[in-house]
C-alpha cells in the first residue's frame, strides 16, 4: 500500500477580503461640500445594508474599522460566499465617489478554514486498515463523506457573521519552511499534537476574543490570515504573547504585519469624515 497523504484535510467556508486604505484628507478638504455630501451618501447606501445580515441564509457581511497607526486610516473586512462576490464589492466600492478618496495600502484575500488534523489522522488510519488504495474512487468517496459530515456540523464556524465587537486585530502568518526547521516535513501525528496543544490556549480566551482563521495558500503572500475580534484590545497582546510559547508557534510560526482597528459603524461615517470649515 502507498503511504497515506502527509497533508491534513480542511474545511473551507466564507471568502474573505481585507482592504486597507489611506484616506486622502487633503483632497477631501478641497472638495466642495456638495461633493462630500454625495460621496458620504453613496458610501452609506452601499455599506449600511451589508453591516447586518438577515436570519436566513449566510451572513455575507462587510464591516468598517478606523485603522490605527501609519499603515492606513480605514480597514474594510468583507465576508462573502465566493471570490466572485468579493470582486463585486471591491468594484462597487472603487467606482463610488467615496472610493476616489481611498488610497489602497494593503489587502488580503483568504478563505475561512478549519483544519482537520485529528479527523484526518483517524480517517487515513481507518482507510489504511481497510486496505483502501489512496486516491482511488473508494478513497475519494469516503473522504468526501467525512468532509461533508464535518462541513454540515461546522457550518456556523465556516460561514460566520462578523463579530459585533469594538476592536479587530488582523495579521497573516506562515509555518516555517527552513532548511533545518520545516513544518511540512514533521510527521502528521506530531503536527496534530502540536495543533491540539495550540488550540487549547485559544480556548481559554473564548469568552474574551473571537478568532477566525482563514487559509490563503495560493491566494495571497502568506499561508493564513488571523482575525481576532474583542471589546478589550489588551486581550490581543495577552493571547498572542501566550501562544508564542507554544511549540507550534515558538518553533514554526512566522508572523506578518499587524493591523488594528476600532469599529466604525456606517452610521458614524459622516461624523468621522467631518472636517473643520476652511
């Protein structure tokens, strides 16, 4: 029998787009009051209906955050059923008058992902015991049945609403692939153990922070995106600090830039954009 695959199975859900912008304040100040009024009205008409979701169907929301620091002024996060729908909201925003004042500084494309390390180990072992040829029709059928069961059970986590919290922290990350330390050459049972231990830390913060992991291998420059939502920004520091002592992070984690924002309800966008009279 050939060796079973070294990769864990994953469940995929909502498509995510993070957009980071610098706002062109000089151009905004120079604009006529009528232009500013029209731009605000157009932005509110586009974004306000997307802040909330109906009780039927998937959330498909967008949220606006006032970004902190030099990396930009606004952070927009979009959750959609497909990448095509993300392309639409990106286009719709860009062609508004408000969009002409937005200068992109960064963006990130990913898909909500739930890793199935433990289920993969059990399923691969079961199929091996049954002498099922890897990647045969029977193999694919049983794998798909397992994935479908898990997807149904995890639907709320795969297609989440955007948490209604005051703060967000987003960052991308990789697993190290160096010459001597390489996550992808570690045997799957060891990776499964480390990820289980890693997850235990996150569970201790469940009441204080909502975490959404998205996969971006083949979609963007890093391998995963991490969104942390909370009403207490200090919890971001505490959670990430404790996780860095975890084996999966201490040895194998690589982190990109961090983006932090304060929730900006669309109803308050006009106030945020107010400029003093010349």
